[in-house]
């Protein structure tokens, strides 16, 4: 077990050093989240101003939604990009011939994603407080921790699925790294309540852990409390999705080994 943790730590440090040695990579961690915060924050202020204060909570809803969505999106990116960066640099074979096991890579990628999300959360929270007088901790309280972890886990599962698609189709599937999360956004009730969706689409949305988190976020803002169902249901769904996505990734990996696709990755 000690050896496994040394492998995990080594992979985590490898991904961390990519940012240490490259200013653009380090800058990229916060650039897009900050840009999204600025756009949605000022749009919210404008809508509130036009409505003459009638929509006093709209800025709270939208900024909360934007930050929570970024947790989901960036966690997916952390997993998928950790894998595809080694494909881009044709380093994937060098890693796979080491004693590193697949599950160790997955754990390292999740830890790396968690650290990135923590950094982004701190930056966005400070900016939102300074620019919009918005306090994320005050609006969500201690619920912020389990809700963020649920989004991190779901984003990681989506990241494993997109990594699996790259194992199967190579860099031809590269665009899915950025596209797949946005397929989930409309049915996750990110910026609007679940009730806005058509009934048949609500049924599909209720099968996603993210839907409960965004609905729960709005419930906390409106009522100040939250039923445990909004935390437990997405947690059990996340366990299911994580197991399924991990099995799919392992199966795609074995298939890539059998058919010799691993040696061709990065050479498409």
C-alpha cells in the first residue's frame, strides 16, 4: 500500500510540475473561471438594475450556479486533460510501461482535480466578495462541502468516460473533452429550476447527480436549509456512475492493449 501511495504522489507531483514550469498552464487554472464569473456577475447586476431590484436574488442564484458549474466542469477537465496531455506529448506509453497501475492513475488524477478545484473556489470566492459583495460560504454554509464533493465526483466520472472515448477513437474524440459536459448542462438545471424542463426531460434530469446539487443550491438560498435527500441521492448516484465509468475505462484500456491502439495514441 505504501508503494501505491508513492506512485500516486509521484503522478500528482508530475501534473503539478506542469504548472510550475509553465506560466501559461498556471494562468489557465483560473483564467476561464474568472472570465465566467465576470460575465455572469455583471449580467446579473444588469438584470437586477433593469428590474429595479424586483429580482433581488438573481445575482445570488446565478453566481452560485456559475461557481458550482465550474466545479463540475473543471473536475471533468482535470481528469480528461491529465490523460490526454500524455497522449499529446506521446508520453502515454512511457507511463503505462511503468509499475503504475490504472487505479493509481485514477486516484492521482482525482486528487489533482480536487486541488485545482480548491484553488479555483478560493479565487472565485474572493473575487465574488470583492466585486459583487457575494459571500459563497454565507449563502451555502457547511452544505458547500458535501455539495462540492458530489460535483467533483460526478465530474471525475464524466472525465473517465471522455478518457475512455479517447482510448477507443484516439485524438479524433478530442473535442468531446470540452463538449460532453455541455451536453449535461441543459438537463442539470444549472441556471434554472428543474420545473422549467418538459416532464419527459425532468425524468432524465433526475437521473443525474448534478441536478440535485443545483436544485439544492437554490433551495438553500430560498429557504436557508436543505433536506438530506439532496445530498444522499446524488451521492449514491455518484457511486453508481463512478463504478460504471471506471469499468468502462478499464475495459477500453484492455481493448486498446489487445488491438494495439495504445502504441498509436498521439500519432493520429
